[in-house]
C-alpha cells in the first residue's frame, strides 16, 4: 500500500506523536509498504538533528510562533501545505492524519474526501483530546477548536484511532458511523532497555551524579507536563533525591538547587539517561498514555504519575512498578522518598516495569493493528456498489 501520514510535526521536533508516527512508519516500510510523512519543518531551539528516516519525509514550511511564545504546539501552515497534499493524495491508498484540531489534518482529510470515488482511505488518530490549560484563553480556544476543527476532522474520516477511552468516547460522538479502533503505542525495547551490569554506575559518573537517587522527568518544561509539580516535589524532598529534567525549555528562576536540566537530548542520549536514573516522574495532565512512561518502564524504572484515569488500563498489571497519585509536590516527594528508602522494593518495581514493557508495549503489534484497520476499511468501502475503488484495489488486496 501507499500510506500517507500527515501531522503538525516530525522528528527532530520531539514529542510522543512524532515518535509514534516514526516508529509505525518504519514498521510499515519494513513490511513492504510505501510510506510518506508530510509535516511542518518546525523545530525548537536546541533540538538535536535526527538521522534521515527510511521512508520519505516531506517538510512543509510553517510558522511556529504560537508554540515558541505560549507552549501551545500549533504550527501555522501556508499555501504550500495544500499544494503538497494535493500531489501526495493523488498517489496514496491511505491518508492517515494525526491530531484532530490541526489544520494539516483538516486539510488532508477534507481534500481526500473531495477526490473521486477511488480516493484514499481516510484515517484519523487523536492522541490526547482536550488538554487543560491554566490560561483561560488557551483553554477556551482549545475547546472551541475541538468543537469545530476536531468535529470536522473526525467526520471527514472513515476510520478513527484512539489510545485512551476518554478520547474514544469523544470521537464516537463526533462520527458515530466511522470505524473506531483503540491502538496502543509501543516502545523500542532495543533502544530503551535495562542497564547492563556496571553500566548504571558508568553512566552516572559520566553525568557527574553523586550517590543520591535521581528521579527523571522527560518532556517539555511546560504546564501541561506538570513541571511545576515535579519541581515542587524536588523542593520538598529534603535533599534526599535529585530531580533531573530532560526536554526543551528553561527552568524557572524559582527552581530548587536539587533540580538539574539536561535540555533536549537525542534519542540515544535519552535512552542512556533512563538507564542512569533510579525512577521516573511525570505529573502531566490530559495525555493518552505518554511514550516517555513506556520508555522509562522499558528501561527498568518505576514510574510516579498523576492519577489520570486514562492511564489505568495500560497499568492494570504494573503492581509496584507504577504509582498514581495527585499531581502535587508534597505527594510526589513523599512517594519518591519512600521508594528510594527501600532499595529492595526499588529493584523489584524496576524489574516489574521492564517485564511489563517487554510483554505489552510493542510497535510490531501497533503496526499489525494499523494494517488490520486499513484492510477492514478497504473491505468496507469495496462492499458499497456506489464507491468503487479501482485505482488502488490491487494494493489494498495485498494487505495482511
């Protein structure tokens, strides 16, 4: 099949959506599909260059001032996006857009729908749904975008993909006739793995860390990710542990001395930071199930997270490997002190985290589910006499 992914950003712009698209695209390419990814050319200052992917990546110029100024990731595309999409859609068997409020998704799905009867199959993945912002303006703007752009994107799609049930319910309300499928993300367990004997000590030495335990925070240093709650936990930790933050952004002037910012890291350096740390903390809100959590668990780190109901299905068998609690500094600090105070419990929790990641978080399985959805949509469309699909029926017939 010829599969066209469309999203607001692509690596090296770092985020869970970018990593997920890249991983699934590589899996599908290795299975013989022709994969193209159209995204903006926006990157943040300091983000490490990414090696060229094995599939074709088309970068479209866009203004990223909104993210730069407010932290809201929403690139502004120009007319070049429409010209690029028009050309790529003519060759695609599937157009798979990511993020229902982005202009890239609205444009891709609407243009595909307007093509002749054998137009590409139209699929939309929504990863997080509504993300609460403290800013009333941002929060209301997002709600308005979901109610308009999000609804339009969902209704333009034939297949809808979600990660958590809250988002799935919203998509079902917007487009009750579409095929709705839950497809969990995976994790690269070759890159993100437990440390080898003596490797943790070597990595900690290279980072200049002392013997105190390190809690690792991974993500943009913004409100949505809960960075202020994490910093409050570090301030209330009584010096018993250090908080290490990896991701784009600057620490506020009020950050405690027990917090260290590593900045944006390449995926290889990020994997090494996981193996050097002792636990993972991410009190974020409004996310499906962050890839950083899966990467941390694959690296044998117990995770301390905000008690978001969306996380529970993914962590039902985690046992001591996952601690869910209020996104408050005092509660997080207490949980980390207790975890670090019992080395036996810490090791047990880490081993359980790695086991869960190996058995339940798989990009290969995610790619299987994508192929199954595309095949089901092709079969569904071919069963409608008024919607022939002669242009690419041969390619679609070959889907496993």
